[in-house]
């Protein structure tokens, strides 16, 4: 069994841990912040919402953030090999760059290509993950089409002192050492520290006899973080923090040979399927983040102000030589001001301003330096008068390149009785093209397209939640319609907006119940992801089924799982080429 498949299988066995955690978070004292950017009970959240605690992460013994994210409903992870390799996340079939990823509520700096490198965040530093599905652009702006993932690393001033040390070794000369701690300095100050090292010599992810013999796609990472939290008074609190990491990893380039020379006919003949044009790449990424925040809370009013600066350096070298394939810098500056006021026990309003500046410096000199600003203004209202809840939000983004763009969202919930709730929502969203899609150049010609339009979407979501003593059932139907989908064309390498409307519709069914000493979790996911021409979107499965059963016998815990994943078309072969059945037992 491949190492990556084994890791995914073991991760799926841990789903009951997350299910039980979700059941525990139905009490009003569980507060979340990601759904509407202010603290609220999870029971008042109308969007599909999940929380992963530090205890959940420790229970599943996951090694990477992608393993944890793969446990979340509606999430599909594809990874190009083992530890440290590029991973793409699809939420309800939306592209990986149509999912907004936050760290401590701040937009995570993406690579210039628009993707998030989940290897940036060491799992030992993660305290909590909050995840909401559906369009949230009316609250967060660009990219929040499929959902929002908020990775929380900061603890706060009420954290008890603690120290944690993790050491590990494994196959492929794997080594790991991580240390973290939070320490009370007086009554009002908490110091939070973390540092880690990880090394994996790797293995040949894509063996090609005669082309890449001896290649080992390894991974090396070093990281450190520091945060200081202080309670200035009953009303004012603040923090300063910094994070640093440096990753080194190896991979085969993604270029593919489409033809080969035939010396008999003296012609180039097409290759079907295409084969990799092997280029062994040594890549380095270094990341720095500096953040400071101040919060004021008085009676029914709260206000927070956050400043953040992130810098990411990227360098690729080909074939273990000093030939530079790529070298660039990405800078991101953020200022966030958010306010929330409880007008009535049943009515709260909030709003604020986001400012973000992106800067990309192509150090190879092919594209030069590019920069743009975006300012967003948003307002949110939440009315909760049992058995009915209503949530509305509206946002206006002023983008330096694309002018103003407005989005909105409305959602409602109705308790039919004490055990059954009906929810529904409708929202619009958009995603501005990333700087690479607009401007990137290459040695063989321009690929970027400065005339690209933003992607826009319309999202509808209807769900029925039933919760009884014998078990729970959630049935959700959703549909996304995406216009001006940005696509890469390989014939004449470039990015372009696809004419027409791409549609993703699906039904999710989740059920949890017990039969004697055995706990069951069933998950059906039916999807129909199609582009504007009616073709299935690449790398998306149309159907998946998971069954997880757990049982305990005294001190012995056992788990049994079966998974089926439908076929996923791969752009490399233009054919449905992958499907899988997975059966696994763990003690």
C-alpha cells in the first residue's frame, strides 16, 4: 500500500472522534468566531460549521495539517506524494483557490499561484480549527466561494501554563522534534512559544525507469513562533506575535511530453497518454509573519483592530544544479477593524473594514514587480427569536484593478420541533485573479493574462438536521453556479476565462448511530461537478461513501472502516483514471 494512501486511510478511521466532538459542541457555552467574524454560540450558526479542537488532533495522532483537514465533511484532499508535497483542497468540488484559508482570523498569504502551502503551519502550533462551508464572500471577500477554514494558533490570556515535547523517528530516515509551551507571567500576561524540526529523506513519488532513478522527494522543515498576550484592563487586551518557517522539498516538475521523435518516419508522433518531461526540482520556501492586535469590550459593544505583515520567499532550482527555475517574493499587508453591538437579546449587528495590499516581486526579472490594494466594507445582522433565526450580510470591495464589487448573503433557520431544524441560505461570492494568472512570464513566452475578469458565483444551500437520543441525521442539498471560471490552457500556454457557467450540485448525507457496543458513522456524498461544456471538472469525484465503526472492550479500542471513492478525471490523460476501494482495520 502506498504511504500516502495509508495515511489517508488511517486519518479516515479517526472520523468518530470528530463526530463525538461535534456532538459535544451543541451547548451554548461553546463559542466560535469564524462564521460571522464575532464570537457567538455554535448553536446560532446557520451555515454548515465544524470545530476541531487540540484534543481532537491529539486523539487522531495526525502528523500534518492536511490529514486533519481531510477529516472534515465536504473536503477532498489530493496530494502529489508524501510529506511536504503539494496538496490541493477541494470543498464541495470548488477549486483549491476558491477556499479562503485564515490563520488566527487573518488571510493566509498564498503562493503567487494562488494556492495555499499547508506545510507552512506545523500541526504542533495549531490550537483549534473552525470550518464553514458555502459562500462567505459577503463577510470575508475574495476567494470565499466554497468555504472558509480558520486555523487558530493563538491561545489568549486565560491559558494555564503548559509545556509539550514531541519526538519521533520513522522510515525514510524520518526525524521529528517539536516543543511548545504557554507560560503565565504574572496575572495578566501569557507568553506562548513553539519551535520544531522535521526531516524526511523521502522516496521516489513518480518512478520513471531511466529518467529519474535515484530521485528521493524528501522534505525538511524548521519553524518557530512567539506570542505575547496581555490584559491591560477589564476592557482592553492585546497581543503581539511572530511566526517563521523555512521548508525545503523536492519534486518532479509538472511539464508533460506530448510527442516524441520517430527516427524511421523522421516525424514527431503524439504520445497517448502523455509522459512526464522529467525535471528534478529542489524548492525552498521561507515565510515570516508579524502581527499585533488590540481588543476592547464593554457591556454590549466589542471592537478589535489587527495589523499584520507577511512575507514569503520562493526559490526553485532544477536538476540539483544552480539553474534557477523560479525566484520570487510575495508580500501581504493587512489591517482589520471589526465592531459588534448587541442591540437586543435577540438582535446583534456588526461591521468593519478590511484593507489588504499584495505585492509580488519576480526576482528572475521576467515579470517585474506588481502590486495592488483591496479595501472591503461589510455589515452583518443576526436575529434569533426561537424557533426562527435570520442572518444577513452585505459587503462592498473596492479593488485597485477591478473597481467595486458587491456580495450578499441571507440565511434562515426554523425549528420544526425540539429535535428537527430546517436551514437554508443563498449567497453570492467572487474571486479576483491572482497575480500569477495576471502577469507571470516564462522563458518560452507570456502565460499571464492581464485582461482576466474575476470569477463570480451564486450559492444555495438547504439542509435538514435531526438529533435524537438514538442518533443524528443531516441531509444537505447545495448548488454552486460559477461564471468566468479561470482556466489554464496548455495549447497556447495562458490563463483565460471560460465562457458560460460551471455548475456544481450535490447532496450530503451524514448519519451517526449505535448498535450495541458498536458506534457507526455513515457518510454519502453525491456530487455533479461540471464545467460550462458539461464535462466533469478534473480531479473531482462524483460519489464517495464512508463507513466507520468503532467498539471498545475494556482498555482495547478497535476501529473498522470501508471507503469507496468514485472516478476522478485527470487533465494529464483526459480520461477517468482513478477510483478506489479502501478497507482497513486498526487497533
